[in-house]
């Protein structure tokens, strides 16, 4: 900003210095945005599994938020999500660095499904649903899954 404040003097040289500085800042900003938009690679097993988890959340979302999820359905939800996470971990062929980014999300999803799977009329289930939904949103922002849709798009 100090360099650009020299524009008040009306000097053409100051204008050029400011233009070069702003151009450099714009290039740096564009590079940062490009790096932030680089998503981690996925494979069919990962995409399919995450899609199945998303579908399970959509199928049970209203029952959980209205605290009307029967215990048997809650347990089936937990089992479905847990089996899907196991399948993702055993069948995906993504590189180690991608797995390192994926594992915390899967842990959050698994823990949240476990809380939801307890069943009953619990505010904890709603909190767990919120955490699970956040993990799915993070997956959508972080991983390159061209068919991924946020939960809200049902």
C-alpha cells in the first residue's frame, strides 16, 4: 500500500511501480486459488462408497432431525455406514497421501454413525448427523469426485 500511495504525487513512475506490484499480487493470488482448487484423486471404489454413505444419510436425515428414527433403523444405518467404510478401506487404491486425508473423514463418519446407531430420541443423534454432514461436505470440497452432490441437493 505504501508504494501505491505514491500515486497521489501524480508521478508516472509511481504508477508503473504500483501497476507492477498489483500485477504481481494478482498472479500470486491466482496461483494460490489454483492450488486451493486442486482436489485429491479418487477411484471408483471410493466414489461408490462415499455415494452410498451420502444416500444413507439422505434416507435417514428427516427421521434423525425430527428425532423419530426407530432403534432398528438406527442400527441398520450404523451397520450400512460401517460396512461401507470397511469396503472403502479395503478396496480403494488411492495413494497413501490421499488415504491420509481420507482417514480422518472416515473416522468422523464412523463415529457419527455409531452415535446415530444407538437409537432413541437423542439430541446427540442430531449433533452426530451434523458432524457426519460436515465430513461429507469436506469430502466434496477436498476430493475429485465429479458426480458428488452436497446433501442439500438430494
